[in-house]
C-alpha cells in the first residue's frame, strides 16, 4: 500500500468529545463493549438478510451468516468478525467518523454527566461502537460492503484522527481488530469473552463463535409463535433462564403490539423458595430488546411482589442501550410494567377458573405474594382481590374460596363481607365472634394468617361490598329468619334491663381505662363476653402484629375497645347475683372474664396475674373457701 492511499482524517469535533469521555471517564463495566460490538454485528447480519430478501445478491452469497470472535492472549488482540452487510468507504467515514446526533452543547453535557454515572448510558446516545476504546489501544475496522465494492480499513487509537486505506481481498462483512490496553488484557482470554457473550448475547439470532465454538446454543423461543414450540423446548428454556432443576408450575407466553411491542415468556417455579426459608428472592425476569440483554434480573419491569417469576421480556420499542438507572423512570418501562402485571394477573384469574385445584396449589405456595401485592401495589389492588382465597364458615376445613364466590351467595339484606382472624379454624369456630354468624346463617371468612387482616383492610371493599372484621363494635348482621320466642326459651330469660345496666357500669369501674365501655351484646349467643374494636379500621389481629413487631407505639398503646356481655348467659346472670353477696370475688370474676375475652381476641394478657386469680377462682369452685378472700 502506498502512502498516498492512506488518508488521515480528523474526527468530527463531537466525536472527539465522545471519545474523550469514553476513554477518560469510564472505568467500570467495561464488559459492555463486547455486547455493543456483537449487537452491531447482529444488526449488520440482520440488514444483510433483509437485503437478500429484497434482491438477489451474487457476491459472497455462500458465506454463512455468523459472528466469530478470536482471542489471542499472546499478542493481546481480540477480533470480531461478522458476515453482515459491511460498509462502503463513505459509510465507514460517516458511521465511524461522525455522530448522527446533533452536536449541541447540551448533548455533551448530558453525555459526560451520564458517563460518570453509568457506562450503559453512553449507548443511549448512539455511540456504542466507541465504547471499544474503553479497552482498546488501537482499533482497526476492515470492512467490505455486500455490494462487492473493494474493502477498506479504518484505523484509530481513539485520539483526534483516524485513517482510511484500501484493504483488498476481504469477504463480505466487517472485521474489528482490537489491540487491547495493558490493563484490559483479560479480554484476550476466551473464558472472559465466552462469559460476557453468555451473559449479554446468548439470544442473538446468529451463531456467535468464540474460538470456533458456538456459545449461544439456547434459542430465543419467546419471539416464536406458541404452536412452533414443543413442551420440551419450553421446559429446557425455563431451566436455562431460571437456572432451575425443576419443572415450572405455570407458564405464560404472550405477545402484544399495543400499547407497545412485547414478547414475554414467564414461568412460575414449582417451589416458592422464599417461603422455604431461602431468604428474599431477587427478581428473576430479564429485559431484552431485540434479543439483546438490557437488564438482567430486572427490578423495573415488574412490581416487587412478582419477584417469584422467572423468564424474559423483550420489547423492541425500548432503546437498546437504555441504562439500568434510566430504566427506573423511563415512561416506556412504566408502561411495560403495567401491561405485564395486568396480563399476568389476568392469566392467574383464567387459570383459577380453568383448573381450580391447581390454582389452589399455586395459592398455597405463592398466596403470600398476592397478599403482598394487595398491600403494596395500589394500582392493581382491585384485580388482585379476585385472586385471594380464604377458608370460610361455609367451606370444608382446608378448602378455600374466593371473594367472588362469597359475594355470589351473600344473604338477602347483607351488604358487607365479613371476616375474622384466628390462629386456626377450630379456635375461630369456637370463639365468640362467629356465634351470631352461625345462628343467622351468614357466611364469614376465616383469615388464619396474621397478615390477612392487613390485606383485607387495604383492599377495603370488593365488588362494592365493604370488607368488615367481625371483631368490630358496630356490626349489623342481617336479621334472623328464625322464630325468636323459641330462642329465648332455650337459654332462659335474660337479665332484666335495669340490673344489666348497673352490672355494665360496675364492670366498667373495675376494668377502668382498659376498656371504653361495657355494653350488652346483641351478637353473643353462648359466650358470656367478648372484646370488640371501636375504631373500625384496625382489628385485634393487626394490633397483635404491630405489638409483636414493636410498632404499637406509633399507634398508641392499643385501640379503643368495648367489652360486650351476654345478658342471657347463665354466668353473667350469676355474676349479677354474686356482686350482691361477695363483691370482691365478683370482681375477680369480672377480671377473669375480661382476660378470657382478650385471649379469645388473640390479644395478650398478663399471665402471672391471670394464673393467680384463676387459682383463687378454682379453689372456690373446688369447694374450699379461698385463703386470700
Ligand atoms: P449505533 O449502533 O447506535 O448506530 P454505533 O456507534 O455503535 O451506533 O455504530 C455506528 C454505525 O456504524 C452503525 O449504525 C452502523 O451503521 C455502523 N456499524 C457499526 N458496526 C458495524 C458492523 N459490524 N457492520 C456494519 N456496520 C456497522
């Protein structure tokens, strides 16, 4: 080659600035230059494939479409070769000498700022190729256009100039020869390159060969249509992407065009490892754009409560080089998250209808995430309400029903959905709160997990019906259809109104500040007393949970409570008489009634005081005069 044939050119001023930023301000995440070069090659191959569909191409028609990467750890060079569309001399100069964007001062300020924060950002500015200078001392680009015109070589050390010279004898496509910087020699190791390609470019739709071995063997099946994919392929892909050994419980594969182009393939693993005590799960869905990884285990494309999903989401509408930081508040990503979340919730709803048994299996393993969603994801709260399942007074033990089923069989005149929390079904069924429900035939949910009341409290209502805890003070159940006179005969006459009122007042004096009011109950059937919450928004179970987590301070020492007593209960009637004959001992009985009711509400009492008092009562019951009295 003669001197005359080598042309030395100045980079456009803007390009120089970009190079300066890339070379001087970026030290971290160097790996991404490999991704950028592979993506450029894949684009060039895609363009060639497209071109060859439009017209018959004679030149180098037989050359297979692929990307090869060769590493030489002796000379510390790294070479990327593709058989894509290539570049003509003019294209070389325009593409690798100038920057397409308008070179406003603002652009560079932003770029410099961005580069300091996150190297991924620089790609957004359409300058992916230049990232090679993070690792390169010198770069040569040899390229020959698909048209067959003789090839050229572009060469630069990233300073102010580049050279262009003829380069005969090339095949179609582009070869990028990188002389690595002294501190970047790790990139001449084939293991490093294999790892990076595996991480970022596994699904590039052309073979990527590192030292002759194809590295990307798993195919990007999510872009294909469902009927082209076998069950085995789906499972194989799950195992790959989820790094899993099991088979998935559910799979959702869908694509959408509006409001943005999405291909998504997500799986629910069989086991919920978080519940199995393996610590908090990290998000498991990767974000791709045109099959190139943008964000691994993305925290942005799904709400946190969907962290149990594994899989991929690919959207062609996203800019390839969007950075992880800017994903957070990118409007497209927000839209993407919305579409994905809605679609997955809809999917679960459909599965619940199609295969209720299987859905219950899912619910048992992952219900806790749905509940988390109700408390944390305001936007999808109502839709998530449909997915909730609880036991109820009408379900068999261990069986669960939906709010929809409940609403579908609500009694005439009933306008609320009722629930009551308890440690287990038996404790709830024999507790005071469900007595009137049983008697009047009103269904009530049993919420058996501590978090449940928070969940239903957040949900607030379902299908226009308020959700109400049965330990609330102001419950108005639909009237009974039974004959009332018969009822009263069974239990005898209740305490007369005047005596009852006096009893209530006296009990309140004994209990003092612990209780707001002692009242006659209209709800108790068998139990003598119960504790109810006057402030409607909290339940006893919520109070217990807050206390246990040390947060009760924030909510005051406890909520305002009433004690309701059952005027028809033999114990209450005898208590009224006992008060007249032995007021001190009657006081013990009141205290014990209160403690019992608190325990049935799931709330704590002082065990020492309670046990001592209980012994005094037992001694008396055993027929001995109590020593303490
Ligand atoms: P971007 O890829 O965002 O356009 P780059 O700086 O990475 O920006 O590349 C600039 C241009 O150079 C590309 O748009 C493309 O036209 C051209 N180019 C880069 N690499 C190749 C390649 N391997 N084959 C053909 N053209 C390429």
